[in-house]
């Protein structure tokens, strides 16, 4: 373990104050720090909201928040699938840096998460719902607790009706719909922290509207005869649970100084409302663009809609700035703070955004099987359910990747231009007229004029393609160096 990481964990473990702050100034800072609630959907597409004039989906609670919040109309997931995006939220880094190359893979325990960072600023932290970047067992080095969460009521992946959950490593049988189960526990945590008058971080990651879409009969009836009725029924159920969560924050009298941030984890399942070309799994716009909004009455006094590009990797550095939290600067972050956007001072993005498609295969992570095994084991007086899910070796650097080869599809978004780079398995609906050297294919789109990425302008913009490709490949090399463990030395 590198020295800075060891020292940082020591701070977390002892609850010591930041070295640069006196006790008096530290207490004053904590008193001003906002509460933070980070909510995320599982597979909700950009346009699957009533406030985007969807023809039939019912989201009255999301619509109500959109009318009083900062609505981010060009917000992106850092990855087109679930686990990688979750890693980006927790670390502010592209998920490949933490070895979350696809779904179901655990983050390396060497990573510094937003939960661990905020604990040094006096926050109590909780995770509720789908985790999908680690283990649910007590003795694992990659369970939510080891990543900085004091309280966790979580599942390894999506879950639907009457689920088994892991309550700080103890399997618990629950009754009800997944969004309800998640919010019930989140409200308990928030209520406790509000009564204690302590700042808190609550990460509330819904399991909806991921398949198999086992929605209630009442919600299904709302979409009778509609295609993907279960998908929309789960969005409505999630909306209802979200409304309860938002209402609880208000009833506790803490809404003014609470940051309530909502977004989805990747593009949706319906092409027509995905927000662009493609859908979940693609790094074209439809796989990355997601609904997002931030409510914080103390700092966002009037509703606004922003078209400044942002993405999930921005959440980590933004919260660090807003809370004055410091971390060791020994590793690259891919996100940037959008505190200026929250305050109405940021009108454009200064830092391009890089994307890279999943590399290799993911890992099947069936919550009902994994937590069912844990429940069975604990009923027999054992702690461990499935030993293979402890991921004791998650921190090992098992494979060194070449730093000059970048397989798959990657993209570089420097608004309004977006360059796609495909190599060795990258897929393109429209091939470039002439492949670039080394089998690399390049596509360039002006998103302001062509949001569907239909007209490849690479041939007409050779200089722009060259400069953007150079920047993209420099970034890709940096990501591979992190993947190879060089950030931890």
C-alpha cells in the first residue's frame, strides 16, 4: 500500500481532523457543510421522464423536482453500463482506472471513494440499494464498509420484489418493491443523522428500471398494452419512492442545506427516448446521455436548465470542492468540479470528457443467488456465503496492459465536437471512407448540429481529427497506466 493511501486511511480510521485545519475552524466548517443525497437509477434513459414530454410515462415526483432544480440537460454517464459508471461516481475517475472494465467487477480497494473522503470532513456515510462494485460480505476488502460507508443496506446487483439485502454484511429478508425497500432504509438513516445534527452522505442507488421488470400489478396496469410495460412501471414505482425520499428530507427541515442529486447510470432500453444514437451499452450518445438534476435551495434559489456538458465523474470533485475536503493528489481524476455551474457562474466546460467502451467480459452477479447463499450460511451459524464473492484478491494487479494499444471504441467529447476511435472490435454504423493507420477508424460529429451522430465529418476536418486523436490517445494511455497500478506506487 502506498504511503499516501496508508495515511489517508489512518485519518479515516481515527476520525482525526484534516491536518491543515484547527479544531475551531474545523468545527465551523462542519457546521456549514451540506448534507448530500446522491440518487441514481438503473437503466433509465435520457428521455424517460414526464418533464421531457414523454408520451405516456408517469413521473410526477421527478417532474416536480425539475421545476425547482438545476436541470442538467446534457449530462452523461461515464460508461454505458452499470458497474463502471458506479465506480466513476465513487472515485471521480474513469472506471477502467480502478479495474472495473465491465459489469459485475469489483473496484480495487486502493481507490479513494467519495464516502471515505467525506468521512475526513466529519460526514456520516450510508449506501442503500444496488452496489455492484464490490462484495456484500463482512470479511471482504471490497464491501461498502471498506470503501468508507458507515451504514450499508445493499445488494450486489439489481433486485426486484421481496429481496434479500445485506445490512452491514448480515443478510436480511425484505418484503416489498425494490425502490420502496431502498428508500425505507435510506429515510431511517437520514432521519437519524438529522436528529444528531451531523452532516451526512446518503448514496441511494435504485435497482429500477433494470430487468426483469417485476413491477406490481397496480403499476403494470398504468401501462397496459404499452411496449416494455414493466420497464415503465418500474420507473413510476421508483418515482413514487423518490418522492417519499424527497418529502422526508423536507419534513425533517433539512432540505435547504441538502444537495439532492439525481441521475441514471447509463442510457436506457428504448431507442426512441435514449437521447441520441444507440442505447445502453453504446458510447454513442444514446448509451451515455442520461437525465440529471440537482436541488439545493441554499445555493440554487431559482430553477435553471443547463446545456453545459457534465458527467458522473464530476460528482466526486464537485463534492470535494463544495465541502472543502482534501485528498492526496497522487492520482489523476477525470471529472472536474461543476460548483461554478451550481452557482450560475460556469457557462462552458473547460475539460474534455473521455469515454471507453467496456473491455472484456463482465461477471454475472445475481443478487438473489449471492445473498440467498449468504442468508443460508448465516442461518447455519456461518459468516461466509459464497467464498468466491469475497474478492480477497481484488487489489492485486494481475495483468499488465500495453500502454500503446487501445482496443474497442473510445470517444473524446470536446463540445460540440465528439471524436470516436475504433480499433480491434469497435463497431460503427457508418464506416469512415479510409481507415486510419494501424486499423484505427475515426468518426467525428458536431453534436450541436448533429445530436444523432449521423454525419461523419472526419474527412472534412483533418486538423481537428488529428488534434483530438492526439488528446484522446494521451488520455487512453493515462487510463492504462492507472489500470496497470501505477497510481498506487
